[in-house]
C-alpha cells in the first residue's frame, strides 16, 4: 500500500522528469518550499518506521538509492561528505584518511585551529550554513593543534534517534534528512582522520 507521502514523492519525481528545466523554476518558488517539506516529512516518517522496526522492503530500497545517490552525487557538492557516506556503508569499520586539501582551507576549521594553542585538542561543532561542504562530512569534529601540524578526527556513528537531522541544501531549497535513516542499511562505524602542515 502506498502512503499519501510516498504518492506525493512519486508525483513530484514524475513531474520533475517530465518538465526538466521548468521544474527548477518550481523548486525556486514558494511551491518548492512545500515540496521540500513533503520530502522532509516522507523521510521523517520512514525514520519513525525504522525506529519502530516496521520498515518495508520498499523503504529499504529507497534508503539504498538515497544514500548511494548521496555518496555519488554528493561528491559534487562535498567530496568529503560523499566519501564519508560511502565509507560508512562499505568501509567495514576501517579508519578513513581524508584528503586534507579542502579541510586545511575550510573557514570553520581555520577559525577552530586559530582558537587552539600548540598541544591543545578540542571538539568543535558548528551551524551547517557556516560551511555546508564541511558539514556534510564532519560536524562535530575533534581538532588538535601541534607545533607545525593540525590533526583532525571524528568517530562516524550516526545517532539512532528521531531528532537528529542534516539539512541538505540543493541550492534552490533545503530538505531535512533524519540522520538515523542510514542505519536501515546497517553501516559500520569508523573513524575519519586527516592531518596537514600549518
């Protein structure tokens, strides 16, 4: 049986395919905010079913498509975020060393690093809009300042709850996605690491 929210998502996706570029105009309009809310609600309800152990096969299939799409297409917006999601699903719990090219230039990380003294470590969290790209990979994160080096790490294990969300900013609007929904795919927790000279 198809829920009303699932029917609306199917209708929206069908319209998007049929309309092509015209659909972008709709997404940029007030109607686009309604579509964002319907999609947010759809995935929120799916996460509620996950917590209640009532996911359907279709729910699990949607999660597979969604999180693999985030892992692949997400790399266009946040190479680090896409890499973290892929590794969470397929890394088997091994540590992941991220390329530090962007991390060493992130305004959030630079500000955090400048607040530390040599030898000091601290946990940092931030509002997503301070650095969307970083937020898709690491929020929060731990940072240690050494004399000539910065060391970053964070254990990746999404919360198993109904209240933790990540906002996905697609340029014309925002969809909020329940972090716990990825747990339907049984990802294996791991630690992200990066280091660079400063």
